[in-house]
C-alpha cells in the first residue's frame, strides 16, 4: 500500500510511456529480425538440387572412435520430396529411400523388395540414418515464414535472433540463430525444447555453389543425448536436372 | 676427544663387544617377523583402502548390510552346442552340491531359470504394447499360422513405422541377435527333423519349440548361444580370505573336472571373489619372485664391482633380515597389506642396499689399509655412517609425510615405507658390521681372479661435460623443453581394476565374458527405498548410452495401473476358445510354408540392412545375418554363410520328402503344446506383488528385511576403455548420488589418491628443501640440488608417455621415492665437489657410489617391471627405472656443468657431520685408498 501511495500520477505516466516505448522498441527489433531472416531466406537456393555428402554419426560426441559413416547421393525436387541413395557403407550400397510429406519408401537391393514406412513425427531422426538431424531440422521451409523472430543482439559481426515456431506441431519451443552480418550466412542454430537447450547446429566451411553460399560442413551436437552428427558436403549442384522418376514411389528404385 | 670421533668409536666398540648378541637378536627378530608375517591380511579391494566417509564406500556398505554378502562367483561355460553346455553346467551344480566346502559356503546353485514363475506370471511381465500383438498371434497355434505371425511381427516391429529407431543401441542389438538365434535354431532343428522325421523326434521337437516360443529360454545364454552363464552365491564375505581361497580352489577343481569330461568345452570362473583370490596370489608372487631376481642381479653387480664379495653378501643377508623385521612390524602395527603397501619389500631392496654399499666399501678399505676391526669400523661410522643416516632419514621423511593423507592406503604406505627404511638403516648400521667383523676373512682379497670394474669413465664424463658446459646445458635445456611438452600426454589409469594381475585366470575369464556378452562385469549398484524409486532410477540408467542392462524389482512389479491394463489384454486372450484345428497339411500348405520361410529370410536380411543406420557397418546383427544366411553387399553376395533358410526350403521342397506328413506329425504336438502353454500364461488374473517373486530372484532385488530395493546396472564393454570409464562414473553418479559399485569406488579411489599423492609430493619436496638448506647451509647449493631434481622429474614424466608407460594410483606413490633418491644423488655430488674443488675429482670419488646406488635401485625396481604380475607393480617398476635413470643422468651430466658455472666452490665448512656426508671412499686399482 505504501508503495502504491508513493506513486504520483506523473510517475504512473512515466511508467506507461516507458512501457509503450519498450513495446515499440521490441516490435522494432522483431521487424528487424524478421527482415534479417527474410534476407537469409532470399539467399537460399530454390528448385531441384543434387548433393553428394558424407554423414558421420557419433553416438558419443566425446568419443571420436564410436562413429558410423554414410556416403549418400541425395536429390531434392525443391518441394518436400527427397531421394537418397547410399554409396557407402558397402553392405547397404544401393539402398534407396524416398521421403515426402506422406510417407517414406525404402528399397532394399539385398532382397529387391520395397517397404513403405509410415509418416514420421517431426522430431524423429531421418530414417535412422539422419543421426541427430530430425525431419524438422532438414525441412526446406522458409525461416521467415516458419518462425517469428526477435533480435537478441547485434553486437560485433553477427546478429543473434530468437525464432519461435509458428506451426503448432514443431518439436521445438524456440531457436536461437547466429547470423553473420556479412553475407547473411547462418553460423549456428541453437534448438530449445521444454527441457532446455537440446541441440546446436554449427555451419562451417562456406563455399559458393552455383552462386549460393553453402556450408560444406554442418555439425549437429545433441546435448541431451551426448551425441553429434557431422555432415560433409562433397559436391553440391543447385537448379539441377533431376528426373521425376526419383520422386515417384512406384519407380524410384528402378 | 671430539664428539664426532667419540661417538663412532663407542658405537664400534659396542658392536664389536656384542656382535654375537646382535647377530642372535637380529636373527631372532627376523625369524619372528617372518612368523608374524604369516598373519598379515591382504586387502586388495579398493573400498578397503578408501576413507570410510566416501559416499561410494558408504553406499556399498549399506548394500552389504541390507543384502548380506554381495560376493559372487560367475561360472561361464563355452561348448560346441547348447545341449553340451547345459550338461556341463548341470554337472558342475551337481558336484558342487556334493562338495563339502562349496555346499557349506554357498546358496544352492540354480542353473535353470525358474520356468514355473515364467509360466505363472510371464505375460504379466510384458509391457502392454508387446502384449497387444500377441492377442492375434496367440489366436492360432498351428505351425503355419505361427511362422506367418512371426513374419508379420518382424515386419510390424522392425520394418515399418518407426521400426528403425529400435536398432540403435547395444541392448536392442542384443535383443535382435537373440531373436535371430532362436529363429536359427528353429530353422535348423526343423530341417534336421524333415530330413529324417520320426514320431519321437516330432514329439520332443514340437514340445521344445513350443516351450521356447512361449516361455523363452530356460538358461542364460549370450545372444548367440556361445556361452552359458550361471552364478554361485557365497554365504560368507570376501574378507574371509582363507575360506574364500579354499572355496575358489574347490570350485575350480569341480569345474576343471567337468570341462575335462566334455571335450571341446571350457569353463571359466570370474567375479569379485575369484578375482580377490587371484590377486592374493599375484601379490604374494610380486613379493617373492621380483625380490629374488633383484637380489640375484645385485649380487652379480657387486661381484664385478667389489673385491670383497663376502662382505657384500653380508649386506644382502642384512637387507633380507631387515625386511623380515619390517614384516613383523607391519604385522604388529597394521596387520594388513594393500595394493600399495604390498610393494614395500622391493622398495626396501632398492633403497636399503645403498646403505650397505657405503658401510662395506668403507670398512674394507680401512681394513686394507691395515687398521684393525675396531679402528676400521669407527672410521667407517665417522666417514660414511652420518652420510648414510642423513640419506636414510631424508628418504624416510619423504615417506612419513605421506601419512598426513586422508587416504588410508597412502597413509599405510607412508608408514610401511618410512619405518621400513629406518629398520633397514638400523640393520645396516648394527647387524651388518657385526656380521662383517665376525665372519671376515683374515687377509683382504687384493687381486681377485674375476675382473673388477673401476668405473673410471665417470670422471672422464665429468671432465667432458664441464669442458663443453654451454653445449651440454643447452642440449639439456632443449631435451627438458622437448620432454616437458610430452608431460601432458602422460596417462593416468583411473580404473583400479586395470592395475591388478592381467594374466590371472579370473581376468582371462572376465575378458572372455566381456567379449561374448559385450558388457562389463562390474555393475553399478544403488539401494533405493521404494519400487517407484527403483523404476525411476532404472529408466534413467537405461537411457544412458553406456548402459547395457538394468535390472531391479521394477522389471517384475509394474505400477498398478499398468498391471491393470496388461491384465485386461491378457483377459482378451483368455476368452479365446480352442487355438488350433486338427490341421491336415497338403501340398498347398507346404508350398505356403516354404514361402513363409523365404519371407523369414528376407525379413532378417532387411532388418540387418536397416540396423546399419543405427548401429553402423559390421554390427552384431549384420554379422549374425551374414553367418546365418550369407554376406550381403548391396545387391551383391559376398562370403557364403550357412544358408539356413535356403537349406530348410530345399528340405521342405525335396521331391522325395514326405514333408506334409512330417509336418502333420510335428504340428500334432506343437499346436496343442503351444495352446496349453498359452492357456497357462493367460491364466493370470491378479496383479503381481513382491511376495509372489521366488526367493531365487528376490534375494538379488529386495533387501533381506524388505526395506530396500537394489538397482543393478551393467555398463557396456565400452567402459573397458580408460577414457570412457571416468565419464561413465561421473555421469551415472550424477543421475543418482546413491550409485556405487566396483567402478565408482575404483574411480573415486584413483581420483582421491592422485590428489593426495600430488599434495604429499609437495609436502615431501618442502621437507627435503628444508633438509637441504640445513645440510648445505647454502641457498645456491640447495637450489642447484632442487633444479637437478626438477629436471629429472620432467625427464621422467616426459619419457613415460613416449615409452608408453602410464601412471596409476599405485605407481603414483613412487614420486616421493624418486624425489628422495634424486635428492640423495645431487647431495653426494655437490658435497664432494665442495671438498674437492673440481668436478672430475668429485665424480671420481662419489661417482661410483651414485652409479652403484642407481644401478641397485634400478635392478630392484626393474625386477618388478619385468617380473611383476600385477600391472601396477610393472608400472611402478618402469617409473622408478625411468625416474632413477633420469636422476642419475642429470646428476652426472647436467649438475657438473651447473656447478662449474662458479669459478670456485663455496668454502667447505669444516663441519664434521657434513664432512661425513661427503666422505665416500673407493680403492684405486692398486688397492690403495683414494681419498681427498
């Protein structure tokens, strides 16, 4: 009560003005952040792509010996369909996986059979070979459309932006993106769930492929599991000619 | 008469007057020490060496109180077939029941799993999600429906939905391999039956297949059925070592006899009790064999270094007598030896013989000058006695400082080594002169037939390094800097289980079990207060990536709500009527059966393909598939496998085979037996409680008074790696601070010992620095001594990683010893330099003593490095060889140039005590005295 009495009308006005100013400032930083994400999106390639990559999955991030490696030829049609063919390891050479919004199909060269796999939840690893990358992490959507942004800091050569998922089915509560001011390149993404900071994606070794800056190495460190997955891109071709056959569940294995 | 002359003279007179008494009393004390030594207990368990308040030790003791003895003997049987392994196991159990030692010292041995319990409660132990598919699968029990259901189950569980996620841990891989092995046995047995069908075979095969598929395995096999395990639970604690030794020996005799009776089988004994017994033997061997080797080698060294070998033999006899007396002191004071203190004999051999060298050398020299025994002994006491006393007391102080540690093992080591050095020192000062003067030859040997080394190269080395001092110092600085960069690479073995006897039978057994079962035999344990706590902790431990298996009461007693859900599903199964028709197999059904076998092969091939995603190339599932079927490289075929499915299909489709009739015979037994078993399984209609669990299971899960529950978590075999075991312990103890067990205690002890050893070494260094200042009364010389010591330590810890030598909690204890020895080397040289005024002369007179001291110490500890059976003893020996070797090289090559940097040595004080420190004489080639 004493506290309330001490607040004079002029003081209340000051507080109200300050609150409005803060809200305006917050909105301004939100707009600026959203604009930065739009700029990042605009520098991402569109259309079909062809990437040959190696994925090294470390069950224990601190144990370099405990790893499994896959070399994969991956095609994307620019929508939600992705085709992967395993080049290594040798025992599953020729295994193919087609994934789209509805389901996934696996072709086993060892038996010649194709099995349909039910749709995965967003938070799950990509067919088990994705290591610490989930479907959502690899989703090809636009950052500015999928997340509402708030600028956390713009000190030094990077921006730190908090992204809150717009879609209700996201497995994350929020993301913190670190973006280089020079070139609007993503440097890292921290993923937060209800249980806290669960994963960190680090993007390194940027090279220009078909005019697009492309991180040739991506490391996803899973803090809750103690594991990490390193993706190394060997060749990246954007705006590639990719046959529709690869994205057809009845023909992708032929 | 001056004090420094009077006391040695009186001491010599006393020894000469009472030498018979001294020898008699010395002999009696040595014999008494040996007799008392037989009662010394060997404490090889890590927990016995820890401070009592340590959380891991406290929790372990709580578990011991709640469950009685936690000792276990694991029996592992390897053999050519399941049948043979079972026969061997049953034979061992039968013989053990008849053996008075084993039967009276253990609970009744159960080789077979309690199938009545499984039959009564088995379904209620399954999670609801695993029960639901069974509603359909248990609807039809004929063979064709069964194999079709099995295929549906594989495709549903592993090859659709989020199936792939189920194969990304060792535990899931084990489960999959276990299922594949069951399928393999089913397919092979079926083929053998179809190739020669007989009604009796149909009956036994039909029953065993139905029992396996409904009730599971009756014995504990590894997933690939290479090994059968069962345990023997002693009713007495490991601390009763004599009884434990007799128990293990009796059990070994039984298992050896059983293995010999069945060719091609091997039986292993492992577990904490067997390991403790093996460690006792190794500890005893490390006291004896390396000790004898060291004595022999030192004798050979003396043979070629001294003219009066007989006197050196007396020095060895005195050394042994001193060690025996120390054994008596240990028996009376501590009554026990542990991993650290067990190496005391070798420590005393390495250090004690140095005292003898000084006494004997001086005495024989004075005698060769023509002095009588009394005068020669008095001169020896005066010239060498004080030096020996200072050296011995300095080193014993370094060890006594260890007693300030809170770590019981380190405190005991400090006491044993400190008193041991003093005991040997007194023996060398009193008993050795008594022996030498009593049994000396009338005329000293001036020219023995054997060659005697003059060690004349030492002054030449001194001359050379001083002449090129800047080059030598630069080189030494470069080497030191280079080795300093290697020091961080030094590895510390935290896992105390790795420093025991590595070739002991129990360790071989343990390694084989680890290899086959892919899990560590050292579980983490936690005593919790309720079933809910047990469940919560089990779940959290199961999620840990380095956990292979967790067991607790929660596996058997699910929450009430979950049990209700399970009972409801089981009720649905119960309402089914008859589960099989009187099926008559015809050609179509045989063809369909062949297709289902082919489908089974495809499913297992694809499951193995998918396992690569979560488990990597060459995982256990893939290897099993490659052996069962064939090696598969994408669309191509690699090495051939057993082709179990194709062989069955060939047998099913063989034109001459009466497959339909044979399957009719088999199904007439299989289907009703399956139905009968299922009826038993679905009869359960009430929740299970703790009281329903048979004693054979309950005694490992529930405290004797029912007040607590034990959670047991076996880590994967990955924790065998040193870099992972520490992290594993840190992470699981962070999950619950009550977690204890052999690994947590072992790591806690290593961490504690490392910290204590580091601080103890600093205390020892400080004590020695004070002694150096008091002895030299010169800051410069004290610093020079400390610098050469520091260089030697850098060389030691830089060379160790280069040579692949690691440090552990036992070998860490050599640091105070190396500090003591290294200091003694530099003290001898510096003091002699101050007397002689030049390095060459100093090395001529003190070099031989330093070199022989170093060589005897290197031989003493080197014997441990090469003949020790405990890994810790080997590491300790290697470190001391390196440490003393480095100290010797630094003293002979680096210290002389440092000393020569001053134009003239600081004036030597005419102090009798310090004069005695530096007086060391060595005869010249013509047998005359060489003395400044």
